[in-house]
């Protein structure tokens, strides 16, 4: 048995393409315990996600977590599941489709866009297989995480390199590290907030910018995520013209007993509620698509915490999803990282002639295809 995975069919003279791989976290196939168990096992077995000695963590994961959490998580997913499936997957698929169309308006050279998830389906493996089947010899990996973190961006890249480890004929790879301070991304966030304020009769008493949390020791060991979150928040506040008293930064989704990045969102919302804050708007600038974390934890649980503590009006500002400004930003970011690989001046007729000559030369050397 070969160590390497089979190569896609090859014919000399094939028109080569550039591939864009949109990478996101992932989602279970269904809001049911049976679907959550393998998804959580894959997710929580990633050493980038949980940095606990493997033997100890194996016992905790298999002896406790996977026996109780799938059912609880399934109930939460059921609250946000749509007729089309998981919100994260639905939004990500639409983003991929729209990006294809926007890029086609900018470049003439052939390209392909595919979506892959670090955990669950469609997998990073399947996305790379699809790109290579379309004769992509160069691939740009576009993790849909604005701020770099080892547990998200690096995990997606690990999944890519794991595929390449067993690939005989590897494509050239580029990757987008982050875009937390990219002007187009900040502009898309600003437009999203202003649109929300226009619909909801003006500004809130406080805008809370909440980011997914990570253990504090990640920062101490050199992960730049904390700093990049705060830079995104500062740039967005400046774009919106907010003073320091009009916004705050918090971190959500703490798991386990160790200390995570502070302040915790739950504590922040409780304090704002106890202070009888008239209105709070919460935005999650670390998410390109709405998902369980934003729709259930932020929009539902967050509202409950704020209101039972005496708070007034509560709004969750949706993720960028398929917002036109965000797709424009994705296009801009992708094109900046595709320089030298794609061209608006590509000549299809000349490319066909070159491919035919390549095939003829190969056949002259004895190639059958």
C-alpha cells in the first residue's frame, strides 16, 4: 500500500488554475448527539485547541466529556439550526459562491474556490482534493479568522499540511495569516454596525465587542491573538467615532477551570445589567459567519444574563455573513495575496495554444496523454 494518497487524473496540456481554499472551524452534520460525538472528538482532540498532557486529556475527554456534552450541545444546536442546515455552513457556502463571482469580475486567469472545515464536513482534505481535481497547482489558504490564534488559524494550516504530508505532487501554497487591521475588513464592520444602528433607532449606551476567549497562558507563551483583538476593537471604535466610555472589549466561551482572557463577557454583561444600562449592543468581530457561539451564546444567553441583572434593551449585531461590504473585503484581501498568480490580462486563446504545444512536446517524449 502506498504511503501517499492517489493523484487526480493527469493529462498533458491541462489548463492549470489557482485555487482559493476558504477555511473555517466546522460544524456537526446534524443537531443530534450521534452527530455531535464524532465532531467534538475531532475538535477537542486537537492539541492546538486543548494543551493538556495527552494521557490525562484522553481520560477526561473519553471518560467524561464525550459521555455528557454531545447531548447538551445537540440541544443548543437545535435552537439555531435552519431548514438549510447549520448556519455556519450555510453562510460559508454562500461566501464561497459570492467570492467566485466577485473574483471573476477582477481577473481573467482561471481559478477555483472551495470551502473546507478544520473539523467536520466538508473537510480540508475534500476541499484540497476538489481543487487539485480542477488542476490547481497553486493554492491560497484563506482562514476565515480575522485575528490570528494558534487554536484557530494555525489549526487550519495544520489540517492543510496534514493533507500535503501524504500528497506526492504538492501544489504551491500561500496562506493569509490575519486581516484583523485590514482597512476593508474594518470598513465592513463599521458599515454593519451603522446599518444596525440605523435600523434600531441610534447608538446604544454601550457597544460590547466580544471575542472568542483562549486560556491566558497562550498570551504569555507568545500567541498574538489578545493584541490583535484589541487592535480590531480600537480601529472599529475609531471608525465609529466612539469614546472610550462608549465601548468595551470582552471575551466569551470560557471552558474549564483555568484562567482565560479577561474580562469575561458573562461578567461584563452582568455588571452592565446591575448598573441599569439602558441599552447594550454586542458585536463579535472575530467571526465571519454566525454560528452556535454567536446565535446561542451571545444572542440568547447573553441577553438573558443582561436582562435578569436589571439591564434594559439588548441587541446582538449579526456577523458579516454575506454582507456586500464583507464580500468586497474578502475579494480585496484575496487579490492582495494572489499577486503574481492571477492576472486581469490573461489571454484564453494564447493559453490554449500554449497548452496544445505542451501536450505535443510531451507526446514527442513518449507520453500517452
